[in-house]
C-alpha cells in the first residue's frame, strides 16, 4: 500500500505540488513476512517515477526514528533528512505498543530530488 500526495495543506513543506513541485510519498506499508524482499523499495521507486511523470521536482516522506533500518534504507535510495526531527506521532499509540514514547513519537523528514528529463535539460 502507498499513496502519493500532491498537496498536504497541513504540512506544505512535505507536499505542495502547485507551488513548489514537491510531493509526498505516504503510507508505504508491507506485511512483515514480505519485508525482506525489497517490495517497499520497488514501491517507492514506482512512486518516484509517477511523481517525475507529473513534473514533480522532489519527493518527501517521514517516518519514526525508532525504525533505524528503514531510515538507512531511505538513505540508500538517495533520500536525505531535510528538516529537524519533531514529536509527531501519538504518544498513546507508542505506549500501547510497548515502545518508548520519547523515541517512538519522533519523526524524521526526508526528501529526494527527482531528475526528470525536462529538469535535466534546464540545467
């Protein structure tokens, strides 16, 4: 499952296609039994292709910093943190899952510049 937001009125730094050509990849989720197969990376690559075809210049995403392996996987795909980490996720959800709320509620924000044909031709 995955979504591509063109506009995020609550977080325009993540998706504001109409003004900045920035889109947000959200809700990437793979069943745990299949997480070692590279499905999430393939889904993200497909979402990047769709975004580039629309004319987007950047893709963004965010995720809990508690998930170190996924943070490293995003870095391997060419993403970099582009804004400060912040408490974003509900404390009650972290606590009910038995996770430490001080870490499980903190989000890291990533972006990747897309190289579209039109963008490459411009410079």
